[in-house]
């Protein structure tokens, strides 16, 4: 166990080194050390958090006469006050590097809590932009200042992430809505960060996955991130998911408000609900049900619809006491291109359905996971590659944080018994986002300690198996009468 933990730390060190190198590339600072950069970044975030807390407290207790005066006063208390500053901050803290941290955040489960806290800045909420900048985006896209468009507008965002932040508002006809405002200059920052991301993955692959096709992987990330910048595309995704899951017994999709949506503004109905930390305090049955709903939403989208949300982050969900979930974010969405899933599915079937090491190796060669002539032992390959799929190789399984930690320890153990496999393994671009979903959802289920007949549930989607739970039966009844556009 000690050696496996050390291997996990080695993997994280490789990742951290890659992130540090990417940050240096993005900011063109060639002399600062990774260690210094890490502490500088942490101190910067702490100071920003303190400033924002002070700003929020002041805004609560100080009455200001006019909207303009209030906004000007708030501007003085924000760290970011000009579009140039926003672009600079995005290059260092938001954009691709923050998204990359979120996308691999499941790896943190392999570390002790203290180490997770030290790396938490990679997936923390971003510092919000100044109220005047958010108002400027609204005015630029809708033609007027927000207080002239909406009955109510909150200058302080309710959430801030890697590409935009969300404001609560009320329409003239009384509807409460959520308006996601894109950061000015984020597109330029992301283009710069994508070059840095290539450095990061190159460093990571040099130390961990030496067979990794870095350029192909970054090209996949580049495509998804560019799509995420287009809020008009995300609006279409919201509508498509809404149509596909209309009337679903436990999946909720917020309704788009198209009249207030543009290329830089995405507006949906406002949804109340529990956040993830509140859900974790709920009774075990509520957590179990929520975990199954989250898992089934991903599986149906992947296997039945060929379009799925590639960012299973706890902040993207609102949980409800009946176990249903509202799925909020549709920026990072993966669509299978013709033949793409068909090239991957046989590899999954060889593990879960056939349980055949020789077949697995043949399919991995066909799909690009392994080059031909690798000389690896099929049993060793199966033992390594099947480790994340243990929940689907038994009739009943409970996800735990310990299982995530131990499995990641195996995956990242570059000096262990599977070193030869790791040395030659490649991650096809088609698998990048899917792998993020598999691990991201598993990490969430581990925190919920979700138990269920996962194998039988998976076969519902992959092999037309019978419903394995009451939720599966409810969904089957819904699907029999539902015909999405």
C-alpha cells in the first residue's frame, strides 16, 4: 500500500510538473520555479478571496443610492477592473489551465486530504470579474445596461468558473433566470493556454504515459474548448438535451430563455436545489438514488444518444430531495462522430461482456490503445485495463473513496507490475472525454458511497438488458413512449 501511494504521488508530481511548465509557457516566465509559482498562485487566490469577502460584506451593509454609484463602489473592491486585467488573469488562472485542473481532478482522490487541499486551487471557483465588465457584456450583446433590461439584476455573481460567471436576474414579466456571462478576452486567453496545455500533456506523458499521442489529445481538447466558448452552441445543446429528456422521471434540464441568450450570454430558468456538499449530509437512500440518477444520465447519453456532457463536476448539478437532479452545464459536450463509438465499444465489451484478455488486446490494437507488435502479455493487459471497471464485473458493488484511491494507485503505479503496459499504452482522442466521464462520475459515486447492481444497470444500455432497479424500470417505461426530436 505504501508503494502504491508513492506511485500515486509520483503521478501527481508528473502532472504538477506539467502544469507548472504550462503556466510558465503561458506567462512566458522562464526563470520562476514550479514551487514558487505554486505558492504565489495560492497566495494570490487567498488574497483575492479575502478581498471578495470584504467586498461582499460591505455590499450587504452599505446602502448606495443609484445603480451607477453602487456598481462603481463594487468595482473599487474587485481585484479585476479592466478588460486588459481580465485577459491577463485568464491567461494565468482561468481558461484551459483551470479547465485542465477540473478535468483531471478525480486523480486527487488518490492523495491524502492534506495533499488534496494543497492542489484544490486547480479546481476552485474563479475570481469573479468586476460588475462593470459583466454589465458591459450585457449592454454589448443586448443593447442596454442590465438594470434597464431586467426587473432585478444581481451585480454579484452566484458562481464563477473558467470561462464565465452566473448572475441571478428577474425578467420584466417576473421570471427568475440565470444569466451566464462570458469573460471578456477569454477566447484569446484560451488560444494561448491551448499551446501551454500541449506542453503540460507532453511533460505528463514523458513521465507517465510514454505511448501517448499528445498532439491528437490536445487537438481533441482544443476542439471541445473552442466549442465551449460559443454560447449559441451551448444554447442548442441545452435545447437538444431538453428535448431528449423531456418528461423524464428524474432528469431535469433547465429551460433555455432564448431572448436573453447570445454568443456571450446564456440564459436559462433559475433552479433551486441542494449543492453537492448539502447532498452529502442527506440520508443514505437519498444519496444512493442521486448517485444512480447521475450515473444513468451519463450512460443513457453516451450509449443511446451519442451526445454527452463531458464535465461531470459536482458544481454542475442541483440535487433535489426526491433524488432527481437538474443538470446545469452544457458547454463541454462530446458528440460521437460516425463510427467513433463503434471503434471503442468492442474494447469495452471485451472487458465487461466477454472478459476475454486475448480479445481485449486485439480490440485495443484495432482502436489505437496499443500498437501492433507490442509483445505484451494479454493477461497483464487485461488485469491493468479492467481495474477501473471492477464495479461492472460483479453483481453488486459499493463505490468508495478508498476504492477510487486504490484503483488510481494501480493506474498511476509506473514502477509496479503493470509498468510495461503503461509504457506502451496510448489514449485515443475519441476516449479522452469519455475517460473523464468514467472517472469523474466514479469519484462522485465514491464520495456518496453509492451501492447498486452496476453491471446489470450497464447492460441495460449496452446490451438491451432488463431493468436492474426501480429507476431503470421507470426510465424504461418513459423511453417506450418518448420520441425525442
